[in-house]
């Protein structure tokens, strides 16, 4: 139970750190990368400990996680197009 | 092939033997559902980010520290706390302590209900300010659709989770369900928590109003 309390405390601490970061005047992209980075860390902690993924057979991790990361990566491929749209609208 | 080789092949996790993941089909099914739901939320958050970047009139700094940021931070902590009570419920179920498991499940449901109550109150603050699904006083009308769509789908997941946990608490308390069922419902609940860990920074924290 000590382990779960430690994980929970880290999750709350990271959340408060995110709220603090949101009020520092960083450029949007830097802010997004920092917040998403911390959120991925939180998601990792939740999956590894609360969802017991760390204590399951490693084959489950290998089956689920790399494919998910790949699919999410494929979704980001279209993202740069939004910047082009932004430029097009600004100049018109 | 000798007999020893056959045994080695069946023992390998990739041989498709009796139970390659060493877990019940319910648990594996829940993991597969969770992965498909990850795709749904990722697609929505991706569409939200895309719309936000491509629209110069996107309302980018709209959430004041009170009520929006205070409310959403409290909601995050409440949801995290309900994940901890869910961990307790699963641990109690593994010990076979039915009474304790049901109490922890009820505590988790209470956390979910408090989350939804705070979230609906927060929605009403925005509605009072004139934000609607297809219009808002600040800029791109897509803002309302994206905001209510994503947070609404998440709230639906929380409400479904509260009902799901209620059924599990009833079934486990009356010995109809096994401890595995509590564990599987726990996976779902932690996933709902996990999704909020992305919705909260992307929707709220990226849009705080600097004073």
C-alpha cells in the first residue's frame, strides 16, 4: 500500500506542477510539450502501478503499448497541415 | 520434432497455448477496449489541437483562475483520489474481504459523482458566459463544440463508470461476481482517470487567462 500512496502523491504533485507551469508565460509549443511530457509520465505511472501493467506478463505490454504509440504517431502526421492553414488564413 | 521441443513451443508466450497472457478473457477484453478508447480520445484531442492551431481567432486564453482553473484542479485531485480508493477496493477483493471491497467501491463511486457535480457546475459557468455548442462570445465557434464534445464524452465515461461500479459493488457484495470482476472494473476506472490527465492540461491549462 505504501507504494500506491507514493505513486498517488507523485501524481498529485505533478498535477500541481502542471497548474503552476500553466501560469508561466512560455510560448504555446514549449508549454504544450512540457504539459504533454508530464501527462505521459502520469499516464505511465497510472498504467504501470494502478492498472498493474508492470506486474503482468511482459507480452501484454509488448502487444498493447508499441502498437498504440505507433497509431498515435501516425495521427500526428497530419498535424503540421494545421500550421499551413493558419498561414493561409493570415495572409488572406 | 521431439516431445521436448513441442513442450517448449507451447510454453512460449507467442505459441498461442492455453493462456498466452496468463490472465482471464474478461481482463484481456477490458485492456483491448481501453486501447480502442485511447484511439477515440486521441483522435478527438488531435482534432481539437488541429482546429485550435489552424484558426487565428481561436479563444486561446479564456479560463480565469476562479472558477475554471480552481474547479478543474479540484476535479483532477478528486478523480485521482477515487483511483486510490479503487486500488483499495481491488486489494480488498483479492484478500476476499467483500464488505471492505464494497465500501471502497462506494467511495470510488462517490468520487465519480463529486467529479461530475463539479464538472456540470463548471459547464454552467461557461454557459452563463454565453458559450454554446456552435457559438461563443470570444471567437471561433468550434471552441464550444470541441470543449463540450471532449469534456462531455469524458463525463459520459465517468457516469458509465459510476453505474458499472454500482453493478459490480452489488454483484460482488452478494457473491454473484468474483474478485476478477472488481479488478476489471478497476482497469476501466483508472483509464477514465488516465484520459482526464490529458484532457485537463490540453483543454484547461493550455487556455488559462493570465491576470
